[in-house]
C-alpha cells in the first residue's frame, strides 16, 4: 500500500499548465486587438473612399490635364466661375447632339463668370478624329484630354456624356448622366448655381 501523498510533480505540472494558459490567453487578446484595429482602419478607409466620390453638395476634386493646344489647365484655375464640366467622346451620339448647345452657352456666358470645360475621354477616343470633330462643330471652349482615363475614374464616369455643374465656390450643384442637354436646361442650371452660391 502506497502511503505517500500526492506526487510532488503535480503542483509543478499545474503551475506550467496555468502559465501556458495565461500565455495563450494573452496571445488571443493581442490578436483580437490587432484584428479589431485592422477592421476599424479598413472601415474608415472604405468610408473615406465613398465620401471622395464627387456628388452634389461636395467639393469638386481638382485635377490637371493638357488641353488641345498642349497647355496644362487645372480645375482650380476656374474657381470663382460657374463651371459646366462635360465628359464626352467623338463616338458618342448624345455627346455630338449636345455640342452645339454647349458651344452656344459658352459664347453667351464666357464673359459673365461662366465657363464650359469639355473633358474628352481620349483613352477611349481617336486623336485624329478628335481634331476633325472639334473643327466640324466649331468648338472654341477649352477641351481637356483625359488620355489615361484617370480623371474619368476620379469623377466616377460610368456613361457618356456626364455633366457636372460646379458652383463658383467649387461645390457640385448637380450631376447629370446622359444627354443631350438642351441649351434651355444648361442656362437654367447656370442660373440656379449662381443663385445658390454664397
């Protein structure tokens, strides 16, 4: 008959097990905190991307592009004026249909704090066709060349034409996807933009 008490190794074994359990719990807590931090940062980044999509009531993102004369222009260059920012391409039938009205508005309003800016989807267009197009339609308002498609991406262009109406303070008044936009509508939006401006 064994009259000895519990093995002296049992407390040592329990001590080591409890140490490992504490270590395991600590690792789980640290990993949980790291995962939580990562989730919060990812959610904040995703939210920031959503806010950056240009929409009514938000600032129009600045950009820089070359025009058809090779001059670099920025959207900021026109701050203080009401801007009609029109994304288009030569192969787009509604773009063709609204060009005369955009040109007429430009001629009527160019000295009264209004500018028409065309952004050609040069990444989807033919540069030889572009020159012929501008000449045949008698376009004299600035046409900017989005040769990489980067500005169209920033402005979330999913269809052509897409027109942004930007107030003199740089805030987007309205976005219209599709066309053609008649001259009367263009003039009405200009009037509203100017009235809304602080």
